[in-house]
């Protein structure tokens, strides 16, 4: 637990805050596409917003989990990680 707090202390807080603000703005923009006389947060109409918010939350958990791992661990996995990142980039087509 102490390692997580040390990781948070060593992160650039400006970048994290900027990512949080941009994430919040993107959720508001996504919510504005389903505006129906007020903000809709029920599961049928507001499902994309809820899924996007959950994805942001899981992404931040992943960021801190990866930051907690020592960088030397990734040296042996560099070719696998490169191939996987290219594969993930190609899946959007």
C-alpha cells in the first residue's frame, strides 16, 4: 500500500489532473448527445456514459498498477509488448 502512495507522489500531478479534466469533459460531451430535457443517467439511454466512466476508472487503476512495477521487468518483454501494442492499434480497423 505504501508503494502505491509513493508512486502517486512521484507522478506528475499536472498531467494526471489534465487527464481527469479531459475525461470529465468527454463524459459531459457524451452525455450531451443523449440529452432529453435533462441529463439521462438510466441504464438504457445512459449506457455509453456509464461504460465510458467505468473504462476511465479501470484505466486509472491500470496506470497505477503499471507504475508500481519496476521498469526492469519490462526489458525482457519488449518484443512481446511491441507486437501486442501494434495488434491493439490494428484492431480499430
